[in-house]
C-alpha cells in the first residue's frame, strides 16, 4: 500500500510540474499573438523579452558504454524581467529528457525545472548564475526534488552563418548542484570544440574538428568523473535560427574513479534552435 501511494504521489508531482512547465512554454511563446487584458497594459509585460532555446543530441558518446546510443533533449523558455545594458534577470521554465539503449539509470530521466537566473552578456558569449526548483525521475529507479544552483558560461567564435568564417569553435562550462537525485553533489563540467571549414556547399559546411570534455564531482560517482577526447568530421546546416550537425569521429574516454578507459567510434546528430519574442506595447490601436 505504501509503495502504491509513493508511486501515485510521484506521478502526480511529475504531472503537475510538467503541466506547469508546458503551460509556461506555450503561454510565453504565443503571448505576442494575444490581446493583453486592460489590467496588464502599462505593466512590466510591455518591456518583457521572451527568449527560448531547444537542443537535442543523439548518438554514441561514451566508448566505455560500448554501442550505447544516448538521446537528450532540453527546452527552455525565459522571460526577462530586468535588463540594463549587457545584464539581465530572467525567470525560466525548462524540461530535460534523456534516454539510452542500455538502460543505465544516470542516462535515463525526466527533469522539469522552474528557476531564475542573472545573465551577463559579452560580444562572443555569456555567463549566468541561477537557482531553481527541480524534480527528477530516473524512470522508476530513483527520484528526487529540491533546490538546484549553478554558474555557467558559453562562448563561441567563427560562427557558421558567416560565409567568411573558417575557424568555428565554442566552449562551455558549468559548476553547481544540478542533479536532484544526487543530493548535495557538486558537479563541474567543461567542454571545448575547435573546427576548421574545409569546404562549403552553399549553406552547408564540412568541418573537421577536435573536442575535449571533462567532468568531476564531489561524491566520486563513476559516471560523473571522466575525460573524453575526440576528433571527427561533421556537416553543419544552418536553417534560420536552427542548426543541424551530422557527423562521425573517434573518441577516447577515461573514467578516473573506476579506472576504466577505451576508445570507439562516435556517430551523432545535434540540433539546436533559438527563438526570440520582444513584446512591444500591447493594446495599440
């Protein structure tokens, strides 16, 4: 009986958070097409900026999990409530879903998030610090909820959309308590990729690249402590605000806690999409 109540409670909590997240995403993305009620005219909504992004990746990313196909998708909708110069404050709703073909619990979860973050923008990137309330369910193996906090950065250069760009690259890093089911675990991750455009076919670019990923945590969990190094080649196709990468390469992975290591072929497809909706004055005739 207790197990039934626990499962029922978990299902209700997931449903409520997921439904609220979806409602927030839908309302924020459609707000520019609706007439605002009189009560909100002249309010903060006049200058609120709604931005969001979505990314997904699917492929074989871990040589130590041989032949395991991992698929992740993440969507986030923000609403800027303060902006001055290059600084903004944005409440946000997000949801992340990950799956794999081997059934590893750390690769399989759903995680709705509500939070707020402060952002500092630079010419080629940004730095953010945030806190959020998050629920995570690893599809029946374990679940948890609580506050998360983090500092992250992203910088990019040589953008593919520029036909004169030859050296596209990017880097990101994040430090924080971001996994609710790993209570109190401080996780640090870093990634950098550098490419070279060897050929363009209209809007499509052929890019050999090198990349490094490094991850560490305070609880010494096997899957959170690893270094991956790789080289490969990819086709990149810009489609407006969407980018599609399809490629293959070779990766070598070392897991510092278990001392496992190995190399293998990486085959992948990445999709990223961003949208912007700057609300002007509502109720104009």
